[in-house]
């Protein structure tokens, strides 16, 4: 059995539906900037996903792909005052008029903070109405990536570490690997298996331009395995993300290039360990230029 987690309230926009287990993030506001192009050929309209983005003042945005359109979406808000060095949403809930959500972020100075935030919708616009932060550690400098399943994963240099969350605070670190130096970006995609064997599944790009899938067993994380989905073509992407499609065995794979162009691909079979069946491509000339965080 596969359990998927996504920035689903952001992905699902302002619709009231049942959320997946441990669903991510906050709803996308309406009034999005129109996409430059129509639906990307080969990618079903049911596929949706996106990236959280921040400007230098700490204002939050959402770069999304939904219903065949690539969009930039904003909130009425007061910025954090800084742009996170790393960020990962760990859960959220909401409706078509309100939401609450939780992020873990790393400040430019290396502090790990838990961010609780929420908002309401009025007149067709979303407004962030409440926000609070709690500092959990001052020793998270050099964090390159974070990912969350039911565990929090942290990539620093070449080391991938997994943390349990106890009362909302990372604890009991376990080293997954010290050989992840070639990983550029990574994002959690789902958990597979049942009973005595379960594994967290990640998508990652490498410095050589590969797209890989990593499987990290829950009971023995150091016994991870990797599969090359694409041998080349991903070197120019600064961030990746993933999202759901109507077919439960499929997935959306997303990438942002170093010049801010978005590409999306439909993977009709997310369990076959290969990317030769990917379909999709660029969403067009629209530029998504802010620092992003794949979810």
C-alpha cells in the first residue's frame, strides 16, 4: 500500500474535499496570474502540484500547476522578515474559507523553527491572519534540503539524517547515508509497503543531471536503495516537486530551471522504477524567479 503526502490544500485550491492522510499545507488563493500556455501535452488535467516560494522579505507565494495552467499565487500578509534557507510543510487542514498549516524552516542564521500559520478567504483573496514561530534548535546551519513523511529528513553536505518528531521537536537522529553529496534536490513522494516492511520514497536530482528515486526503509534506514529514472536532462533544474493525479498509481513530477521556467511530467506508473514512460515538458515562457521549496 502506498501512502502519499502532498501540499494538498495548496494543490486542491479552494475546494472542500476530503484530504489525504497527513495532508500538507495551505489552500491556494484565487485570482492567480494566468498561465502563458495551455495544458502541457500528455499531462492529464487531474494532475496538480507546486512549490512554496519566498521573496527576500519573507513574503510567501505558491507556484502551482493545476487544471493545465501554471500560476503564481499570493497571500495578503506581513512577511517573515527573512527568506528561509530551507523549508518543509508537515501538515495542514482547511476548507474553502479558512486554513491552518505547519512548516519547519531553517533561518539564514541556522536556527530550526516551527511555523504555525493560518488564514481566511474574503472577497476572493486569501489573507494570512495568524502566525507564530517556535525555535527548536540553533544548530541547523548548512541544511541543504528537508523532507517530511512521518519523519523529518535533513540533508547537510553529503549526509542524510532522519529524525523522529517528539512533541513537535526533532529527536533520535539516525544517519541514513553519508554518500548523498551528489544529490542536488530531493522531495518526499510517498510511503510504500505494509507490515514489517515499509519505506519512504523520495525523488531527487543529481549534480550529473539524473533523476533518481530513493527508497529508505523505515526499520533500517541505512539499507536504502536508489533507482535511476532518467539518466540525463535534469542538471539545469534548481528545484523539483511532486503531486497527485486522478490515477492513484500515477504522479506528477515538476521542475524549475535555473532561469525560472517550469516543466511538468506525467508518470503513469510510479512503481515501475523507470522514467521512459514520462510525458510532458515546459509550461511556457512564464518565469517563476523566487527561491522555492519543493513539497
